[in-house]
């Protein structure tokens, strides 16, 4: 896990385009390419991996002597031969005091540090520059930023604030390069943007339900590979439980931060909030279903939650999972831990046949496009092939199918909300997309189907112009489509308060 939350949101309103959440995922990918290019050029990864490591991990390395003075400095293991130069004092055979450390690989300078060293490691105040433009400045502890510091990125943008073991923790901000100016500012935990108010964050708990996620359903936890969930649970009586499911590659912390008003007001109204670590699945397959059931089972037992008062909601890919889980619960309650009383989706793709074909169209237009290729890979793996080969599989995994409604028939008795920001001009001007490329037609058809089936409690909420990301960017495909006060009134209405 990088010290930035660095995730993308799920499948956007232009559903074949897995757009970058914002600059931090772009940054993470750029840094990955940056590191990879350094390897290909026989450059060291040294403190790059050290500085961006998950704090729980142990970084292997060794002490390497300056060939001229014999004074040793610590370097991380790297698949290249390194050479070091240290200009400062030496004590006990190791760099000690203030000086300049330079690392070379293949006779090219790859790292320069000017500052304090203790026992051969970066300890104290200093400035660290990597070949390629990455810079760090502040106080270091064993090579990691510790305390007030700043990390500047190639091409513009920076992160600054309080660092602990190389990761933002406490108050901080990330300012993104480019125009328009964007930033995330607030509270961070272990590099993740977790921007709840203090009194709510104090009640937030994280539970690990599976220490070894063998199917890797969560993107962004490095080598930890754990199943977990966050729980914000008020004092009893708990009137209901709101479960929020992330879009593709969103961190659980980002879900909480994106829904800060809804999460905090839910707590104030005696509703528990759960956010599971599920962010890389577009279909409710057995693995995803088992994870959700495990999380709900654990939370019910842990907090004595009312099993019959659950509300499921999700954004983008998480939205189709929320809808499918609710459909499955009404089709066969033995397969799910709870039967949700209500369900909502924030601009989710619901017809996976249509989604697959939209991926195909984009790939024909640009054969090098990675996003539609990735989407086709996910859907093909789940269904065993294309919609033409396995049409029933695509119906099985879809929340709605245009031909006959598909699984939507299991929502006939359930209060359903669909949130969408149908800003066609935004898509035309910013993505070159039209109504054939976005989710809105399928979503309105879903609600229309439910109305025709007699469900007067199915609603299409056109939150026109309300889509904004936490860093300030206008985007119709965003959690912000939910009006928190209105959503809570909706829950109160149908949970029978």
C-alpha cells in the first residue's frame, strides 16, 4: 500500500471507462512505472520501496561501504549493483552526522540525500531527491518521513502534513498537479484519506474477518491480503444498519470520507454503518457473496445488530453488488446472511451484457485502451466467455436485463433507489460519450420495469449537477449524488420509525 490512498472509483456513468478516481491513482501508476523504468535502466529501488512500504513489512537490506572512506550506509536490497558516496562524518564505521549521501547504479546517480544520518541510516532532518523528480523533505526516522514533512511528485503535486513511518497520519493534504487545482485536505490514517470528524472517528472500528484473502477481493492492501470491514456503531438501541459497498478499487476509507455527511448523520440517528473490504468485483460470484456474508455475520454477532433492519447501498460496481445481493436474498434467503429491507445504487452498471458490448465498442475504437480490455477480462472470466457464448451467465450476474427484466423481478417488493446525474453535456464535452455509453438508460429502464411490476417504492433520483469528487472535481459519477438528509428520511420511512 502506498502512503496515498491511490484508488480508482468503480465503473463510471460512462460504464466502459474505468476512469481514474483522481490524481492519486494516476500518481500511483506513474510511480509504479517510474520504479519499473528505474529497474529496467539498472537503477536502484533503494529507499523508494523503503519510503513507500507498508509499515508492518520488514524491508530487507544491507550496509554498503563507501569505497573511498569505508564508511557504511544502509541500502535496501536491489537487483542491481549499487555504489554509495558519503561526504559526512563516520562513527563506528557507519555514517553519523550531517553530510551528503549519493547512490549510484550503473554509474548513474539515482538518489541524493542531504541531511542528518544516525548509525548509517537517514535519521534527522534532511532532503531526499530521487532520479526522475520524486522528492522528500522533513524529518526522517530510519529512512522514512517521520513528523512534519513534504513529498513532492514528478510533474507537480505534493503531499504534506504529519508522517508516521513514511505515511500521512493525522492532519495533512494532497495537492494535485495540473489544472484545475485540486486537493484533498483533512485527516489521514496510514496514508489513507479518512476524513471523519474526530468524535466519529473515535468510534470507528476495524475488524479482520479473514487474515488470508486467497482470492484477493480487495485492491490496495499491499501484501496483507486481508478481508476486513469498518464499523461505526452507535450506542443501543441501533435502529438500522447501513452497508456501503465500494466502487472498483475504492478504498474503504475513501468510501467513508466520500460519504462523510451521510455516515455521520446515520450515526447520529442511531444507524450503524458498515463498509466491507470489497472493491475489485463486478459480479456477485461465490467469493464476493461469501465475503459479504462473513462480514455481516461477524458484525451482527459483534454488535448485536438487528438482522431484519439492513439497508444495502453501493457506488458503481458496488451498486450492482448491493442490488444483486438483495435480489438473491429475495430469491433464496438461505444463501444470504440477511434479507435487506431496502437497497440503493449510485450510478451502477446493471446490465452486464450491455456493459460488455460497450467495452467492445471502445476497444474497437482504440485497440490499445486498457480500461475496456480490463473490463472484458473481468466479465469473461466470471461468465466463461462473451454474452454471445454464455448469454444466461450474463443474465445471472446482471441486476437487470432489458429483454425481460431478469433478476429485477426479485425487487418487486423492495424499496429501491437509483441515483444518477444525467448530465449529457458533461459526458459529451469531457469524455466524448453519449447516452449509448452511460448507465442512465439502463437505470431508468430498471425503475420503469419495477413500476410496471407494481413496485411504487422504486425511485429514479436524477441528482443533476450534484456529482463532485472529494478533491473538488466535477464528475457525474460520484458518491455525492446522495442527499444525506433525504436518504436518512427515506430509511426512516421504510424501516418503520
